[in-house]
C-alpha cells in the first residue's frame, strides 16, 4: 500500500475494467479475455507518490501538471494492455480498429411534513419545499410557486425560471429561497483514446430570492460555479454545496491499423506476428507526445473551478482521480457573496453531514496503479469541519470495503441513490461507518459487513472500536444509526435484521438478529422502540432469492437482543417499484397521524421470476398501525391501465416524485403530489377527493 495502512485490508483481485473496454468488446463483436497483465517496462519516470492517506495541497501548478500527465501515462498503459487480450472469432471479419480520431382553514398555515432528512437540524436540498402556506416546487425546468393554504385557494401564483440551465434543487429558510440550477456536460469519458464530441460546459448556479411576497419573488444575488451539482446541506443560514467537475483530458493523436488476432477455443488471442510488438511500439511512441503536451488550459480550468490557485487544491494519492470535487460554503443572509471553498482532485463522493462536520467517501485509487486490474473495492473518507461560513480540513481515513450502494434495483425514477449517506453517522463526538467488504472481489478471503467507530479529534478522526464478521457471505442493503444504536439489513436469500449496541465506542457489538423473507433498503424510526423497513419481498430459492413486490415491515426493537417483525405487507407483484427504495426524500411520513405517503408503481400477475403487467402508478397513503398491517387509506392515481413499463411514453410524467401532507389541526388532512409536470392536491378521505391540479 506504499506506506498507507488499511485497517484489516487483505490483498484483493478485482475484476475491474473500464466502461470503454466493455464498449470495445460489445461494439466490435470480439472475444474479450479478461486476464491479469504483466507490468510494463516503460522508459519514463513516474511522478512521485505521497505515501499518506491525508489530503495534501499542491506546491504549485507545475506539480499539478506532472500528476495530470501521470494519469494520462497510466491510462495509455492500461488500455494498450487491455488490447492485448482482445480477439475475434474466425467467422467474424473484423476490420482493423482505429484507436483514436480527431477531435380548518381558519389557520393561517397548515402543519405539514417537511423534507425527509437524515440528521435533525441539517436540511437537505430537494425538489419541493413548503412553509405550510405556500409550495415551492420544481416542475420541468422551472420553480413553480403555489398557494396551498387554505386549500380553497390552491393556485399557481408565480414562477421562477433560472437564467441558465435547469432548476435542480431548493432550500427555503424563512423568506429566503435558494434555487440550485445546473447544466450538465455530455461526457464522453476521460479516455485519451476516444472523444465522442467536445464536452458541453458544466456549471451549477445559486440564485437567492426574497420570497416575502411569493407572488413577486425578488432576485437578491446570483453566482455560478464550474461543475455538476452533487449534494447540498443547510444548517441555520449556512449553505454547503458539493460540486463535481470531470476533467476532460486532451485527445492523443495516432492511429493503429494492425488486424485483431483470432480467438482460440478458450476465447484467448492466438499468437499473431507483430501484434504485441506493435502495441508496445505504439505505447512507447506516446511517451514523448504526452511529455510534450501543454496542459496549461486544463490547469487553468481546474484553478477556476476550485476558486483559487493550484496551491489551494488538495489531493490524496490513495483516492486519486480526474474529478475535481469542490466544496462551497455560503451564508445566505449575507448581503454580498461571501464564504469559503475547498477543492479536492480525486474521484466521486458520497456526502454525509452532521451539524459540525462534512464527510466525503471516495473510492480507493492508488496514484501509481489508477487503472490496475488489482484496483481495490476500498474507500477513503475525507472530513471537513464546518461552522459559520468556513471549512477546515479535519483528516482522512482509508477503510476496507465500500459504502452502502442500493442502486441494484435500477433507477427508474430517482436521479440519485441517496441511501449510501446513511452508512455514515456522527454521534457524541464519534464518527460511525458501516462497510461491506469482499462482495465484489472474487479472490478476497473475507466477505462480511463491519461497523467501525472513530473518535473525532481536532485535526483527525481515529478508529477506537470495530465489530467485524457480521453477515458473512452477504452484502449490506440498509443501515440506520440512531443515537447509540445501529440497525443493519444484509441480504442473500433472507433478510437478516441486526441491532447493534454502540454505547461503548471502543466495543461496538451485535445485540440481536432476526431473519425474515425479503430485505429493506431504507429504515425509518417510528418511535424509540420501533423501526419501519421499506424494500422488497423475496423468495427463498436456496442459494438466491427472487425479488418480489414492495415490502413494508414494522420491527419492534424494545428488546434489542430479540428484535421482532411485528407485521409486514407486500404491495404488488414482481416488478413493482417505489422511488423511495433508492431516494429517501420520496418517503413522506406524518408522524403525528401515522400516515405514510409512498410512491408506488404496481405490477400484477406474472410469477416469482417473471414480472406481470404494469397496472398503476401513483401515491399510496398508508396507515402505519401498531400491528404493522399497513392498511391502504387511499391512493392518488397518476396512471391506470395495462402496458409495458418501458413502452409507456408518458411513464416518466406519470410518476410521483415527492409529496407533502397537510393537516388543519381539526381532523382534516390533505396530500400534495408532485410529478415532473404537475401538482395534485387531494383530501385524505375515503374517495381521495381531488381539490385541484396545476400544470
């Protein structure tokens, strides 16, 4: 690990290949023999590696320039090495492969459900915000402002159209509305070999509005940043924005017209005179071209996006990459645009924020083996201390395994997979994290889930306790940290539900376990002793299980050593779906009235292994009772009929994205449903009486 120690890490072989390599296999209809490659004997000097996990700032732009060229060198090596494994079958006439081309209503306001957030006091940007009297929601590309209370006055009163791009998310703080808009780039990937087209500029804009008079929102200030919107939090009036800019590397100029070898009976390339030698020559020919590249324009773009000079940009050589992650803090009440920013050259990021710290989880990528087939499934977590307007770096840690990722279901509706943030938590001066290790690594000698606890210090966070060996042979599907407990769900054939005691940070331990059919992807606290689980039903087929309809379960954890599933219900058959299994903002729970509003796409018929017919889409209102029966109160239908989901041209418009429950305090309740092109307001009664619809 070059001086970096991963606690508990064992050597792993990872069947990791770039998307480009996969596309080459599919696009040219050739056989691909994915095998480990030998090291390259390249006449070049590698850029020096920093043997530490912590973020380190660049000395100057020249140092950044050298490291960007190192990325190019490794990319060329990795892709040429991959070409040595490509072959075609005899009955397929493959043309030479060109490697590159140029290139109640008496109340003034109703009580209401707010955005479903992870941590109290840490608001999360979302598609819809309300103050109980007005609704601010993104419909299409604009922000629509409607009067919602009293319900008799439900109507559109104004709109906000971003100056550029599309509205993406909102914050509402009293009379201040923040609109986050973005224009995303059409990325062709960061390959030095292929560029589909020139990249479209990416930016994210913040527009601050005074909505004291919602019918006439007044723009106060505006600013733009380079990079795509990733996530945002707001604590009091302090906004924290996370952006990601993919660095487009220059396209290298060359051609390679050697024929592709034939495949033998095992799918590996037959020897072909001069093929490997030609690839090696091509690789060596690229060395002077890369060395002579002028990357000043790219460096300037990185500087501009980071908001500072090169010596203010940080990187970790165990979490390196071609993404610039920029963190911006702003006080929305400030009369001018003021705040601070931090920039990290690395890769991706899962964002978790407490009231004091912001944590970013990135993939472990060794600076000297960025494209290696031995690349690990490990994770590096960076910490930024937050408070007021400033951000201060607070240390990093490398962890074996990866954070929760439940995108397995395939995103039909949600634009992101938000559940991974729940794998991280801060409580009482400690950072807790749940990880799965070994699941994707076929040669790993360990496959389990573990929970690690770190003591948060001024400039570091250090591990003080760990519970390992949880659910061996399975992967983590859901986790929720609540005070000094953790609740975990893993899955292979059945759903083990674990209760963990974290009261002693130095000795976290599993207190109880329950095995039941199906699995949860999201866990929500009903009260101190009960947890709601949302996920899928599943069959037990021995060594695997078929996913079925959407499952709600109620767990009693009053005795943590013996958790009980009080009751459950499965909605629809195989193929049924809810965006809330991947996006917690779609889960709306009125705790006072015990009403759950859940987007549901219902399939009926079929069998355990085959989806039936797509019947309905809409918002289901469900009673969360003590018996866990989850009786349906009513349903707002946005689509009804029979069709194939993917053949339905209006399927996206028919899906409910978010919802808000309103209560007049006198027994009358209403629900607002947001789709991509409309808002519907219904009374929660036996007929789900529609009050109005705005498009």
